[in-house]
C-alpha cells in the first residue's frame, strides 16, 4: 500500500512538472512567463565596474532616480571593480536572466570581452538603453599650421605625427587606428593615462593632435585654443554646425564614448522592453536632461532604447575586436 502511495505521489509530481513546462513556468532557475508578467516584484541591482563617485557611478545614479519611479521598485548600485569590467561581467553571469541584474556598460567592457579577459561574450548580453553618446573631435592647436582635416592628412602622409590618447588599446587609440586606416596615414601614439591629460598635452604643444570627446574639449574649442578639424561621426553636431564630419570628408571612421545598460541575452523580451522603456523615459526627464547638458550633450543625441543601443553595441564590438587585432593587442 505504501509503495502504491509513493508511486501515486511521484506521478502527481511528474504531472505538475509537465504542466509547469507547458505553461512556461521555470522549475530549474529559468525565468517563467508568469514571473515576467509580475516584473518587477523585488529590488534591482545595477552593477557598475568603476569606483563609487566616478562618472559611471554618477550616471547610473542619475538614470536610477526616475527609473525607480517608472518601474515601481528600488534600484541599488553595486560596484564590482577590477579587470576593466571583468569582475562585473563575471558577477552578472552568475545571476539569473530575470531582469533583476542590470549591468552598466562602457567601451571598456567591449575591449575586455574582445581580449578574452572575462568569461562574458558579446552575445551573452543585450543592450537595454543608452545614456550617453559623447562624440570624438579630431583636434589640433588653434595656433598651429593645420587649418583643415585635409592639411592634417597630407602632413601625416609625409611623416607620422604624434597623437595623444588616454590609454593604449582604449577608445581614442582604436578610433585613431580606424581613422588612420581609412585615411591611409601612419601615426605615432602617445598615451597619457586620461582624457584630461591628453588635452593638457595638446595645450602644452607636446603632441600634434588628439581625439578628445566633445565634453572634454568644448571649452578649448570655444576659446580657440583648439581647432576641431572634424567630428568622428556620420552627421554634424547640432551645437557645432561648422565642424565637418569624417564621413563627409570620405573617411568612414567614427568614434564616441558611450555609457549604457545591458542585461543577459536570455532575459525574456517583455522584461527587456519594460526596462528599456522605463530607462528611456527616465532619461528624457528634465533631471537627466540637465545632467547631460552639463556635459555638453543632449537627450536627442545620447538617449536610445534597446533596438538602437544593442545594434550599436554589437557593431562597436566588431570594430574594436578587429582594431585590437590589427594593433597586435589580440592574437
């Protein structure tokens, strides 16, 4: 009799599991349709890879102000520092794909993945929202001999010029490599450790040219200390209508510094869409718009949802992976 009861109980359990599977309910840690319908019902972790108080942290907190209200739940900022994003990536990989762990993303993450420095691969994530898109200027001294991009290219074809970057293998270095390849020039790269230091180096006349973000060089361009020969983008910037783009000069190389957010790729699409919608709405609010304006950026040019941001991420990864290989930084 006991055997029959146990057998009956096992059959009931099997039947329940079968119904659960058909209904899309998770029994082994997978996210269910039911849980997606109830999202969110607990606090969300937003994982950053940098120190508290830095740009990535500040941006995440500014985004979170209104996103909390839009989603109706708390968002805590969690720092997992180390390995240029590797520790943050590996931590996120240990979490369920349920939308309760969101990763702050910069180009550093893409370079770390491309160089195989973490367990995360680009297809492991999907971008949910872009917060900042800070284009790159090609700048020279305002008192120098280079008046146009053509002048700079012509001189660079005669002899390599000294270009300042923040770091070897960083955003400016990769952008410069792409520009040089498309323009058919050679260059010498001089790393300074940060964007601020490479800007100071150009001001001091220690280098011939550099590639600062618009936010980094806005004051110098405004007062004439720097001459912005081009912006590395497809379209001219609203606030700099007289600065041509590399694309209109026939050089198809673009570069910008971006900050955005991603979740694991296996997260249910309804949750991805919900997070994206909430974040984009938050970033279009005057609170975040004012924050962007302080960096010389606008909502229209910076903020984007999952469709645009994820496409950009994947494209930037391919460009970075190719450039790092050509620079000998990836085997």
